C-alpha cells in the first residue's frame, strides 16, 4: 500500500543555505513517527516544507500526500487535504479569539458536543474568549494549538516539539487527546521531539534522525533516544557509516 | 447591563408603532447600519434629522428630554444663555453659528437610563450642506449612553456634513457617546465637538468609521476638571482617494483625573491621520495614548501624531504608536489552518479593528461588532 506521506530526494534551501539535502521519508497510514535531530538540523524546515510555506525554497524532489503531489498547493489547500501542523512558536494575533477560530475550523455541520468535549479535555474553557496566543504560558499555547489542529480533522498530524515548555501534567493531558484522536481516526503523526518525554505517552514504533539534511536512521524511537542520550548526535554520522 | 435600572420611569414599555419617517426601505436599512433601532425597543429616546428637517424625536424615559435644538431654545431661553457655545468658549475656539437643526438632549439630575439614547443625522440630497449644532447635558449624577449614527444616501452626492456638538457632563455624571459614521465616498464631513467634564464626571467617546468617505476631519476635545475620567477610542479606515484625519484631545484642568486615547487606523490605499493630544495644565493626572496603524495595500498613508504636553512635573503620561502591515507569519499560520489567503487577511484586519478596544456595554458592543462585520465585508 502506498504510504500516506512520501518524500523523495527533497532538497530545500532557505536563502542560500541548503537545509534539507535529497531527503527521503515515508509515513504509512496509522503510523506514528518520532523525528529526532540536533538543533538547527532542519526538523522544523521539514514540517514547514510539507506544509508549503513559501520561505522554504524547494530546489528539487517531491512530496506526495495520499498519492497526490503537494508541491503546487498553497498551505491552506494542503491543510484542507488533511495535514495539520502544530506550531512551536505560533504568532500572537490580536482581535481574533481562540473560540472564533475554533468554530471556523470545526465547521457548523459537526456535532458541537464533540468540540466542547475536546475543549474540556484540554482544559481550555477559560481561554476561549482570549486573543490568539496573546499572553499565554507554554502549556496554554500547546493546548490551544492542539485544539485547533484536532478540530481541523487532519489525516496527518505534524507536531513540532509538542512537549517543549510544557509541564508533565500538561504533557499527559495533551497526550491523552492525541492518542484518542490517533486511535479513533487511524491517522498518522510526525512528531519532532527534543527531550524524548513524549515517548512515555505516545505509542510510536518508528523513529528516525535528521542529520546533515538527510534522514539517516530508522529505529525504534526508544532505542534512538537512549543512544542519543548516551552518545549524543555527534556519533550519528559514524553510526550510519558503520551500519552501511 | 450598562447601569442600574432607571430611576426615571419608562413611559411606554413597548412602542406601539415603528418610527414613521416615510424613508424608503433602502435608506432605513442604511440607518440601521449606523445603529438606529427603528423599533426603539432597546432605546430610551430617539432623534432623527434628515438634511435640515427633523423627522422624529421622542423620549421614552421620564428624565430624558430630546428635542430639535431650536425648539429647546424657544422653550428654555435661559438654557441657551447658559450652555450655547460655552464649551467652545472654554477652549477659545471659534465655531460656526450658521447652523440649522441638531439635537438638544438633557438627562436630568440623578437619572440613569437603562437603554441608550439614539440619534441619527442623515444626508439625503445632492450637494446638501447639513450644518447642525447639538447640545447634550448630563446633569449631576446622571448616567447615559448615546449612540449617534451619521449616514448619507446614494442621492446625497457631494454633500457636506458639519456637526457642532457640545457635551456638558456635570458633577459625577457619566456620558458615553458612540458615533458611527457611514458616508458615501464623495461626502465631506467636519464634526467639531467639545466636552466639558465637571468634578467626578466621566466622558467616553467611541468613534467608528469603516466605510469610504472623501474627507473627514475632526479633533474632538474633552476638558477635565477634578477627579474625572475620559476615554477616546476610534476605529477608522481610509479607502483609496479618502482622507480621514481623526484626532482626540484631552485637556486636564483639575488634579486626580485620568484619560486614555486609543485608536486603530487601517489604510486600504487612502490617507489616515491619527492624532492624539494629552495636555496637562495641572498635577496628579494619568494619561495614556495608544495608536496603531495597519496598511493593507502596497501604497497607503498613515500618519500617527501622538502628543503629550504638560506644564507640571508630577504627572504620569505615556504613549505608544506602531504602524505595520499584515504579517506573513500570521497569514501563514491561518493558512496552515486551512483558511484561504484572502479570508485569512480579512480575519486579521477585522481582528485589528477590534471593537473590544471600545468602552461600551456588551450589548452595544455586539451590535457594533455586527455592523462592523457588515461594513467591512462590503468594503474589502
């Protein structure tokens, strides 16, 4: 069966700098993939390129989603096809309320109870009438992001460091909502993790490492994480060579 | 709610009939879009003037008088001597005296109006020059909201509106004045207003102009005595070939007062000038000015001119001003949520012109919000 997301030989530049270099990645249906990689290795760039932001310059390669080429599509079209991106640093937008956006994303032909449940699960009732991302704590931002993307009903969730700046309690709350959505709708996820905490909460059987612009390792995520803890990313390059 | 239930007595709970103005449906709709409630169900009093004739005036609350100004002077010549021109004299400003029409509104001592008073000034003739003089007196301890909607019909090509307004907020009174403008693009408008706020009084001014107009120029001023509060908030837009020059000035004459001026200006290719002037002639006051501008089209002018002036050391005065464009980051963010670019842009502009910066009760805020939605979706 065709993978849900299929990336081939993707080369991406920001300005003059090549960030991703002939990168290949497949994500199957109902598969959770954890993406590791050192700081500034291009993990967020990869998510941005999948989403289609135009400051990422695609030099060559292809990105297919559910068998369709994405490269000619604008971010909003990609989102409507089923890609949901959780931002690591979402912008503050004054005058737009979280609830206003939530309603817009959810649409009016769905069961409002479902939305209310999600708001409750994520403990967001008190933030609904606040301006988007204005004066929110780290945990509040992540929960608000998660609410928005789950209301979009994506088939592929791109989560950029969902646990960063979030206390353990909030990681648990978020993971519960993510797991519930993943299992119920049999969707796929690509999760960038720096700390690995998320592994304790989200069942993922595939991990990979982004290094020097390429995906260089496919392993059980817990195994990758313990190796990174032990040896650091510096060893990643050598490890790949050895295995070859 | 915007105040305690009225000490004045409601004359008629429900109006039997709608306002009979003989206005065609199109014009009625236009007036509804500047906040006029024809049913009067949620209003304490109503005044409607078209060109220079008064179409309707009625108060539903004892303790509120609303009349064509010439009638009021006939009835109360002593009030004319006491109030007419006095606010302008206080700040040594000339004002045109060749006016015809306008409203006289008096809220009697201690009266709280549960529902706002509404007034409407309507231009309906080609090249008509509407010059009105309005007087509002909020007597000691009274509390009231006044919504004034000003609009012009399609017929009123190249018409002109001059509104001279004087507000007298007496001791411990509260007057909240919301003005909604919806002109046509070849109309010129020059409102002139001065509010005199006596000890312990509060004056709130909200101004909303979201549709095209050739030229609006105004610099409403409030003079504060001791322990007063004043707030000026405005949401303005300047479309192509329009000049919108809006200022707000607060002059502090007594200590213990505070004031805030907030404005949001959006240029869709026209020129918006956002002025603000806080001037302290006393000690112990607090004043803040905030003006933000957004330019949507590639060319468009915004000129933010915030001024702070004081004659004394012991004051607390500050201002902030910023002009920018729609940020790519915000657009990307909303697009990544599946919202098409143009819709995302409108959302951001609409968010920028946030009715929550206005100081108005929730009920009126919701109305204004709805009116702003209608106006902007038509304009953009």
